[in-house]
């Protein structure tokens, strides 16, 4: 739970938000787990614009907050513990590096002072004793340098390991663990960059929104494990049939989204049709019994970016096209042009 929220609120206000969160969870039939409560407390506290936008879209589209969506919200928006541990490790490594550098400076100052003392005694000291002192200092300096080298090597190795851990953490924070596709966090970054590029260059940009037909029926009939299997299979086909430069993400629940830079509406529709047809040809059996499951099909909505519009408008138009495809019988692709034809009629 985001403790920072509570730090900035008095108890009465926090209690009011907690009651609002519980009321909303009861209204949407969400199990009152600590993680779910944390999500909805943050929602009513409006502590995350991205979280509020996601939940508002789900509510606006009449989505059911089932186990899949609840898990997705928790995975996407309840991160922080791992980053805190990494911050502690970074602070520890910085402290170690500072100690090594301080030790190196002290050793260097000690060696300079010793050599100065030897130099002062050079005219009056026994040459053999002088040479012996110099050799001793050189040996000590060599030993200190070796120890410092070992220390720096160890710190350098730890920094390399930390760099890889941070890279893995960044990938995990931007990857949906169930499908292996990018998540909403990564999607927002890609959509923003694609919008800027399209506006600067005048290039095309299209979006595919994919929804698995009768997904709730799979979950209710065969259980969530089979539902997850259906989602993974569909995500695999989706990822494999997008073009190499395209971007695939899980949009939420059973919905997937593709960002196709440089693709006009016709090209995007052709890609969508290949995905739809390939999914409909796949057969799945229940692993435990060998029972063949019902046909897996998807409906797809396609829209092309219009200069000056927001990304929200683009995705909303693709979403309307998706529901046009569902209203038209499912297992089909609809574009924004079908919406225009529908409205004109």
C-alpha cells in the first residue's frame, strides 16, 4: 500500500476515503483483499492519474472487475518494494565506493609524507638503511594498491550486477507476466512517442484493439487456468503476426492492443484480418482431460491517427470499431470507416 498517501492525510479524511473505497469494491463485487483495497484507496484518493484513467475506462466500457482484471491492476500499479530494495543497495554501493576512495587518498598522503621524511634524512642516513626504508615503503604501497584494486574490482562487479538487476526490473515493470506482452505502463510511453513522431513527420499511425470473443464464458465453463491459456495463445498469435516494427501490449483483461507506426488504415486492417483468421484456425484441448474446447475467435477494431487528435481519441475510436465488430456477429474486423457507414445509415 502506498504509505505516502496516509502521511499526507488526517485520520478523518483517510477514514472517509477508506469507506468510499470499500463501497466501490462492494458495488463492483471486488474481493476485499489488502491489494485490492490498496488499489481502490488510491483510486478514490486520486493519487495516480494513470490508475484513475484505467479504472474509469474499464467502468465506462462496462467491464466486470473479475480476478483477471484485479490481478492486472495489482501487478501494474502496486510496485515499489523492489525499487526500495534497489535504492538501498545503490546507497550501500555508493558508500563502499566512497570508503575505498577515502582509503586510497589516506594511503597516498601517508606514502607522500613517508617519502618526504626519507628524503629529509637522505644526507645523514646510512645508504643501506635508506634503501631498506624505500623498499619497505614500496612494498607497503604495492600491497595497499593491490587491496584497493581488489576492492574496486568487487565494487565494479556489484555495480554491473546492479545494472543488470535494474534493467530486468525495468523490463518486468513494463511486461505483463501472464501474456509476455508489454503492459499499460510501456504502452503509454510508446503511444506518446508514436503520436509525437506522426505529428512531426506526417507519417501514418494506426491502432488495433483486439478482444477475445466470449472470454468470460471460457472462464466460467472451464476455470481461470483455461482462460489464462486462451489468453496466452491469442497473445502469441497476435505478437507473431504483427510486423517486426509493430508494438504489442495487453490493454486490460482479455483485450490486446497493437501500435502500427507507418501503417495506414488499409494496411492495419490487412494485418488485423491475418490475426483474426489465424486465431480462428487454432484448436485447443484441455490438458487435464484432452477435451476439445470451443472455437477461439477474436473481434478487432482498427483506427488511424488523425493529426492533432489525442491518443485517447484514437484508442476510443478503435474501441468503438471493436464493438461494431462484436455487434456485427463477432469473429470479424471493423474499422473506423465502418463506424462512419453505420452512423450515416
